[in-house]
C-alpha cells in the first residue's frame, strides 16, 4: 500500500480507503519488532505497540457490531461491571502469554470485517446511541453509519499517532522508513527503508 490513500471515486470508496490506510499504519509501526519490544512501554505512557493494536482491534469490533445491528441496538452485555471493565483494561496490554503475531492475526480478521461492512452497509442507516454510556450524548437518539465510519478514521488515526511515538522511542524508527521496509521500496537519497543501508547523496 502506498503511503497515502489512492484517488477516490465516491464517498464509500473514500471511507474504505481512508480506513484501510489507517489500519495499514499499524502493520508498519509493528514491522520488525520482537514480542518483548511490542509489549514494552518506553514512554511516559502505559501504552505499548501490542496494546494499541489490541485496542484498535476491540474498538473496531465494538463499533462494527453496532453498524451490523443497525437500526437495532446491539445486544446488551449483562455481565458484572467489574468483568466488563477488566476486559476493557486488558485491551490496552499485550500480556506475556500473547505474541505480536497473535495480536496481528486478530487485527487482520477485524480489519477485513470492518472493510466488508464499509462496502455493504447502508451509510444512512441509524445507529442507536446507548443511553447508559456517560460520554455518549443524551440528546441525540442515533448516529448514522456514515458518522461511525468517520469516527473510525479518527480513532485509528489517533492511536496510530500514539504508536508512532512509542515506536520511535523503542528503536528510533519512523513511519515512512518503516513503510518503505514493510513494502520493500527502493532506497533513495531522501528515504532509506528501515534496516537498509542509506544511498549515497
């Protein structure tokens, strides 16, 4: 995938390509990491690359379940709040019993489902707003699928930016050189793929 989304012909294609571009950023930022590096927290934040990938996987899953159920509400989780909170906290941590390959495999699966829904869902369908979530508005009954997909771009981009900073703190790698390495771009005087020798200027 190129560093930027391709030209788009219509709204649905734009949503698909921009979501896909933000999804792809996480493959680049994880490129070449060991499991230990992927779970490390080298900045003032408690976030790790592996934990962020787990979170954006879960974030997409939750929102796409809402899209898939529209115009109905998703089934209510009746478990105790402590259990739901524990699951949410686990989303942000790559545990010792998890590998980066496992985390990325789940990310792959969810990415494909997200793209499938972008390509098939009615963009105007109403996505009801749960009224028991304190940070959701109480004076708006529903978002559209379109709104949810724009929100998905926002969520993925925000966390990809977090991941960029964490990756640079681990080993100095930055996004474009990681993309170049992931996709085997030819080295140039102004961009060297991560791990390759620079071209003489």
